[in-house]
């Protein structure tokens, strides 16, 4: 810690970089008091990172720190990893329509709205199986809506204080620094969630490469949904192409995950995220085949 402070002080002196405080003047005073904070990349942060890297360089050359140990620590400071440069935000999907905003109405019938939304989705060549989206800024400045598909037993019910979620699916890429290739093999028994009665299995898991790079941490904060490997044929692999995260098999795209920035703002409530959305879609053919296989395995 002392060496890090020394390196930081030397860099500041050499570069003439002053200490920068939190840029509160960009924020609303009332929102700041309510816990809304801004995501700003300050110049001082780059000096901090540079000093941190220099400290580990010294530790390896002078203090006999193993190089492998130093590299493990420094992976946290990679701006981005290979493949994700091709991930491009799109427009908010047309199939969402005003569904999220309808859910905000005091008298909304959430079950009815969702069933109607699913009914419309069944006519498409691909079907969404998970999405998270912010609301229109005219209706809600903060907050988001999450809807995901789960495989549940006939008797499944939730406790009042219980919720379903998509577990994180880490992929360790420190040797390749690229998301291309196979992804984490998650076992169904490891993600099965027990309800008050019965059990549920998420159709998607939340992609989390380690490391992932801080430039695109907005997307990973919301949880990037990717169809779980146990819902797909063996040997499916991951790639980023055409601006989306794709799961492919023998050149055929089985599913894809797209992202969007919906009237993006650097401000977000504590514990929340900035205004990003993500959706995972799977081809109807792949979905029907999987459900048929699952039905046979349960009989």
C-alpha cells in the first residue's frame, strides 16, 4: 500500500495531475441525497491504475513476487477482453412494445399482460427466454423490469418472500482473454431452485467472464442472459458476431443475446444499474426440440 501511494504521488507530480473530487455538479442535489450516484470515469482513476500496475512490476522485479500471482491481480484492470469489442448496442427491441410501461400501471394485470406478450412471441421465428429492460424515462427514470423463462415442476409454488433469479455462469479466460469458444458447463443440479413446493430451473444463466474489463461493466452489472448449456445440444460454443453474443453449433446460430442503451444516463440508484437492457432469444426450432427432449427424460 505504501509503494502504491508513492507511485501515485510520483505520477501526479510528473504529470501535473491534481486530485479530482466526485463531480457532484453533474447530479441533481435532491437525487444525490436520495442515494442516486453517477458513474464517471475520472482522470485520477487512470493515475491510480497506472500506479497500481507499477507497484506490481516492482514487486516482481525486486520483491520476488511470482509473476503468475501478479498477473492474477492485474487482470482486474484490463479495460476489455477480446470479442466484446464486437458487442454493439441496438435499439430497444420492437417486440417489447410498451409492455414494460403497462406493468407500471396501478391497476395492471401482470399475469394477463405477460400471457398476452408470450402469446404474441410464439408467432416469431425466435423466442425471447430472458430480458431485462429499463422503463421509458417518461414513466420511470430508474428501475428495470426482468422477465425470465424457467422450467418448473407441476406443483411448483414460491414463498411470499422468495424470488427466482438467473445464477451467474463464470467463464475463466485469463489465458486467452477472449470469450470465443466453449462456455461454462453448468450442471442442472447446481442451479435447481427449491420453492415452497416443487422446483425450478432457469432457462438462462448470467454470463460473467473473468476477467471482463471495466469498459463494459454496465452490461455485466445488469446480468447478460445467455441460454444455459444444459438447454442446448452438446458442443455448442460462444462467440460475439453481428453485434450480439451468439451460441452456435456447426455454424448454425442457436441463440443470441443483444444489448441496448435505453436513454442511457451515468446516474443510477445505489444497488441498481445504469439504463441498459439485454435480451436472450432462442430459435423456435431449438426451443421445441429441447422441450421435447426434456419431456421424454421426465417420463
